[in-house]
């Protein structure tokens, strides 16, 4: 498995794990929203750098 491909895929896999974990917690909603905001900002900034 190429390192580059793994590196690109790792954040998505991590995000899925976080999503599943937060779904199981009772206080998840607000925390989950902030996580999604952070993740989207991170992804969009990464896309910017690659363009």
C-alpha cells in the first residue's frame, strides 16, 4: 500500500472512528458539531494547499 495513499486516507478513517465513538456518547451533539467544523476547515485548507 503506497504511503501517500495511506496518508490521504488516514484522516477519513480516523473521522469515522470519532463519529462512531461520539454517536455512542450522551453529550455528543455539540461536541460533534465542533469536530465537524474543525474537520471541514482542515480538509478545505488542505485542498487549498494542494491547488
